């Protein structure tokens, strides 16, 4: 027996996709910030893999949010051209469900820096962000 608690589902169900014929590349998800990890750090490979994977989701950048905690790998929000949040120690896991609150979506093709923010508890649309925790 399962009980529906009304919690958001995981994944990209309900997240707006790119218009037909439009596509993104890894460079579209690369910020202008200098990556500051130690030479040889494995985080470089993880960042590159994530930047290469995000375009395959076929979702708009303004509907992606990376939430991180403390440490070197938690610099992800700075290195990706998406929404992001650098949270306090031990608080990254509880944050993604809150970011999937109902939100208005922007219909413009503007960058995440100028688009309508995805997480917003004050709106009534049924669209959600694709939240990712690092």
C-alpha cells in the first residue's frame, strides 16, 4: 500500500523542453568563471561530463538548478551557466525538493541570469525545475 503525499516527483517530467529544432551544447552550460581546482583533480572530469550530459536532456538552461554544499566539488554552481545555490554544510540534500516548487517559466530564450527564476513558491503554474544536487 502506498500513500500519495503530494511530494514532487524526480526527473524531468513536466519540465519544459527546448523548442523544436533548437539545441544546446556543452558550451551553453559553461559559465565565464575560472575553474579553480587543483591540477589533476577528478572534479574537472566530472564537470566536463555534466556539461556534456546536460544538452542531452533537451531542457532549457533556465529550468536547471544545481545545489551544492561545502567543499571543492561544491563549486559546481559557479562553473555551470544554470541556476545554482551554494548551501551550508549538510544542507544540500534537503534543498532540491524545495526548488521543484510550482514556478512560472520564461518563454524567452534569455540566459538564466536574465530569465524568470525557476523556483518560486508564490506562483501557481505546474511547471518544475530539473533540480540536481552535487
